[in-house]
């Protein structure tokens, strides 16, 4: 569908940014799917099992939230960690498709879409089943780090 580039918020969420970049460097996200897509809400990926139940961090199994009140879910394109409650971050992440203020204080925001919002919007519109799983696999072909100086 295309490329998505993120700006990461290292000042606000250094451990989360380190986890995301290290997993990306290791190829952890390569060939994984976006396993959950909810129209006008979010797209979720980062689980190597493709079930929404898997994934680990570089710190072991789970790591603590880095929530800052000045970072809020005010619009589409926000990059945040998916979790199953406080301090349960692993490898899964999501990208918002709209403002989601009810998530404020519950998920670590660690970046935003810098380019590729058209791709994000197309992902958010794919057909899904009753469990919000895309009817056809939407695969992250390859994650890579982009040096700001080379853009």
C-alpha cells in the first residue's frame, strides 16, 4: 500500500522509542501483519503471532508506560503502544485514525506519522471481519530506520 515514516518522541518516551527502533533494526516487524483495524479509530500491528496476544520487548516480556499529560490523542496519525493494562508494553503498537481522547493517560504516545498519512487512511478503510481482523493480510514488508540527514 505504500510507505509510512514516523517521527519518534525521544524526549518524552525514550525507553519506548528505543524498544521500537531496536525491534525495527532486528527485523522483528518484517513480514508481520496489521492484525486489528477499526474504522475511524486505529490500526494495530507489531505482533509476530498475528493474533494480538503476542510480542515481547527488548527489555524482556513487558515494560513500563511513559505517559506524559502534554501528549494527547488529538487526531489521526498518532503512534502509541498497545497494551493490556498499565505497564504491559511489549512490541505491539497502533496508529490512530481520528481523535481518541478516551485513550489519554492509558497508552504511551511515542511518535506520529511524519509522512504516509494517505497510506494510513487506506489501511483504515480495508474490509475486516467481526473481530476487526482484515479479511486479507496487510503485511509490513520491512521496517527500517531513516536517518534525518538522509531524507
